C-alpha cells in the first residue's frame, strides 16, 4: 500500500491486544468525531506496572495501527514510563506515518495517558 | 487472487478502440491544427470530427458550440467564472447546490471572496435538489444557475429538465456539470435548456487531461486563458490533439453503447446493492434508489470507518472509494454526505462502488463474498459497535 509503511499495514491487518478489559483499573477515551477517529484504551495495573493493555478503535488504518503499537509499547512498563510514551514514539516505531495522519489519527498515546490518569484518580479516592 | 476494480468514478481505463485511434497522433500526425499545410489540415480534420462526436453525445445543435479543455475541472472553471465575470453587469448572484463536485464548490467559494453572492440550495435525503427553494432563490441579480447532472459520489440524477425550465423562464444562464453523467445517461442540451455543460473524457473511457465545455450559441462567457485565440478565443493554447481525438472516439462509442451498457450496469448495480443490504446488518444505501447513475452504488456501514474498509478490500483485490474524512486531503468528510443529512460518523462509514465495462456478475458476487467478513472484522475492533450485534 503506497500510503503506509509495511509496519503500519502489518499492525492494521493483525492488530495486537484488541478488546476490552471488563475489570479494567483505568479507561481512557479520546477522539475527534469530525476527523473520524475514536479510541478507548483499557489498562490493568499491578505493582505500578501495566500488566495488560487493550484497545478498541473506530478509525482509519493509521488509527488502528497506532492503537495496536501503543499497547505493545505500554505493556510491562511502569506508569511513569508509560506516561512518557509520545505520539512521536508510536509513529517512529511504526516506521513513520503520512504527515496528514500525524495529528488526528495518532491519538493512541493520549488515550493511554488518559487511562493512566483515570487509574490514578480512582487510586486517590480509595 | 481475483481483482475487481470498482472505482471508475476516480479513474477509468482507456477503451482499446480509443487507444488505437489516438496512436497516429503522437508520432505521425503531429501537426498543429492552426498550420496552413497538410499536417495542419489533418490535425484540423481530426479536431473537427472529435468536436462533432462530443456535440452528438449531448445533442448540441452545432458542433461549434463545443470547445475542448484540459478536463472537467477546467470546464467548470471556464463555465462558472467565465459566465459570472462576463455577466456581472446583470448581477453578482449565483445559485448552485449543496452537493456539487468539489471543483464547483471551490470555484463558488472563490467567487464569494471576489464579491459574488452564492446561494447553495439544499437537497433532500436522497440527494435531489429542492426545486421550490431553488426557484425562491432566483432574484433579478441572478446571473447563473449551476447544478450537476448527476452526483458522482451518491449517484443521484437531478431533475435537470425542470431546473432548465426554471432558468429559461427567468432568463438565467444554466450551467450543468455533467462530468459524472455524460456517456452514462442520455443528455439533450436543447430539450433540457442547458446553456453550458461540462464533460470529461476520462469519465467515458477516454484519456485523462481532456474535457469539453458546451456553450450554447449566444451564451456570453469570458475566457480564463489568453493566448493564440484557439477554440474561438475561449481556450487559447495549442490543442491536445491526441487527447481530443481520444475523447471524440470515446464520445462516439459512449453514444452508441450507452443504452445496452446502461441496462447491463443497472442490473449489476442493483444486484450489488440488494445483495449487500441483505447480507450485512446495519448497512444502508446512500442516494436515490432509482434516479441514480447506472454504475453507482454508495453503501454505508454503521460503526466503522471507510479508509479501513478500503485498505481491507484492497487486500482482497477490490478497489473502491470512500466519503470518509480519512481518505480526503482536507480531513473533512464528504460535503455531499453531510448535505443529505448524514452525521459525521455515518459519512465516515460510506463506500462508493463505481462499476464499468469490465465488471461482471462474478465481480459483484465476489464483493458480496468478501465484504461481510471485512465489515465484521472492523466492527469487532470498533468501540461504537453495540455488543448485541457482535456474534
């Protein structure tokens, strides 16, 4: 496919960690209905580490591939490390994204951060 | 793997018969039609024949009423800007619709910046222009009405005859963008009271980079390109003879074969539409069920996005288009889909199938075989999909 790197297409066709975590410790949703991408990340936390991350995404090829890559980058990391994963990291690990897709289709890192903040908020209430 | 190209609205192959007649004009008959010698004469003769063929396709009275351009976009520019500038003394008001091709939309926006007023008449849920609102929009200052013959995206064919009458009764110039329709449905510029009509070569199996504008005798427009005065001074520049010869042949073939091919495509279209709506839950037809181009099926799938659908279908050898923002250069969903009342997320999940000569019943059945699984796979990924429809 001309527009996307092989790595993007590979993640698009075989996305990792798809689904929901029913008893998730944190959930983050980001999206832009005008742009057409909406994604939800679910995280499971143990000993300050992300032991499981799953996603559901409505969107284009880049949106699905970046979601998949973000889960791969995040699993096993501490919360502090995961908060440092940037959109640029996700794009770089996918062999780059077309410039037009860098902004609105590359929201998965933000969704992950939202999920972590959700977890931290719930912890603070406990 | 089977390959099924159903994106003829975006690009068409040349008809082999078109290719054959073009060939000599590259290496042998390369004269300039403006020259006085024999090479010039043979180019001029080819130009005249092509002009006649295009005039015949749209039932123009005189072949001189057709001039050649570089394509549909240029024809639309010349028609709309040319008429607006030339008739500014009469008024600065233009009427068009909310579902025009992006070229017409952007020409009108440009004219608004230059001080023209533009009314965008709405359409109904099936994409048919609201005739009452169109009539109400006409004022003493209206110099031009521009409405497409048919919409290349949702397939809806407009009631051109009635709009032509309205324009004629009110003595307003009537431009029709017939790029998506010419060669597919019969057009009669005389009976339909059309003053200006844009057509494109590639949309009827001719080469890319060629188009034409029909200009009814007596319709006043200003040229946009100054130069040597070719095409009656309305489109200067040495004529693209190989391209024009190809367009002429394409127009001749389209006229001859339109009836039979239209019937065949209509059957394929309805087989595709009915099959998909039957096999896939939460799928819908965009556009009018019967007043639509014979080769167009625009289908919408809830909860998923068009570019993902395109990528998956391409993996299976099927090429189509989408109205999704994610496939556009501007990241805006199709204005046409929004104009027929779809929400953004609905517009994102729309696919455009435009069939052509090489498509067969087997192709339609192959699409029906592949599409349900692709839709199911993407719905399983989507946070919008209700759990009860995922089995």
